[in-house]
C-alpha cells in the first residue's frame, strides 16, 4: 500500500472533524487566507481532488475539467466562481461530498504504482507526488480554518510528507522567482510532532534552519511568515529561502506579512 494514501486520508479526517462543528454562519465567515470562506476552501479542495482522481481513473473527465477551468479563466471569471459552478453545494452537504470522495480516492489509490506518471495542469507527476500534493493542499488550506476557529491542528508523522515536499521544492522556490538556485540545500534540523528529529541537507554549507517541523511546513506552504514562527535561521541562503519559500506550483506568490496569518484568540 502506498503510505501517502493513509496520510492523505488522515489529513482529510482531521479537517473533517473540525468542520463538523461549524454552524451555518461559520461556513461563510472569511478566513485570513485571501478572505476565502470555509465553503470556498472546501469547494476548491473537492474540485481538484476530483480532477486528480480522474487524471488516474477517468482521463477524459480530467481533461474536460481542466479545459473548462481554463475557458472560465479566459472569460475573465474567477476560479472561485468556476469551483462554485462545478461543486454546487455548501455547508454540511459540501462537507459530506468532499470527505466521502477524498476518503474513497485514498482507498482507490492504495494499490497504484507510486511511480506511475499522471497528467496535471503543468508537468506530469508521479502518483506519490500527486497524493502528497493533495495532502499538502488539504493541510495548507485547512490551516486557515483552524486559525479562524482558534484551534491547533492535531499533527502526526504524516506531516513528514509536507516537510519533504518543502525540501524538494528548494530549487522551485528560487526558479519561480527567476533566481539562480544555490548549489546546496541549507541544513535542516526539525523536530516532528512526536519529538522525532528530521534532518536534511549538508552541515555548514548554506546555513541552517532549526525548529519545529510544523513551523517549517507553515513557512513553505505560506500559511505563516517566518517571523511568526520559532524557527532559528542562520545564513543568507537559508534566510532568503525561508522568506520566499513556495512548495506549490503556479506563479510566484508573496508570503503573508508578519502577523497576517495567526490563530484567532477565541474558542471553537
């Protein structure tokens, strides 16, 4: 079984448990992520979970979803509008639709070849990378809802997938901004959710990043500014990376400003 299927399913279940407690008004409350509401976040996740699953199991449906989204954009309409058209429900019904499909997807992908190449909006990806991307999207967008509710997310070793994605996109974080990629990855010394030590990179070459793996994951997914974490960063290469890290595809995005993304000081 591909390990990432279990991790993706767990990520979905953790977010679903939080969403089950939302009342009707909370579903349309703006979050700190571009003022997206939980409804909009979940529609976005479900729309592209469907596309990722179809890329494996129904390629014509995937191609149709992709082209419809592009045609929508060419008309000058927002992707949020497109996602509302193709995922035309909200609240509890949306939660049920998203969770049922995502968990079914995790089950369907268990016995796939992790190295199998699948199409996506950009370059093809391996099945393992596609699953990691879906987990990362769930984790990153879910952060906005956890913050809105003033809650800390229950973490586990599944977070390692997102940390590794952050490490693997060291070069991408530079390339997407038109910068030359440094020859060496900074040395990372990260503490996982259960006290594990996760290390990457070479000692003494491009600086060092020390701290909590959760903080590192928040920085590379752009759900926190570096200064809103407890990460200790030494060296010019390491600091430039942590101030501009981007583990997701698309155009270069500006990370949140200090203090812009934070846990709300209120109960659930």
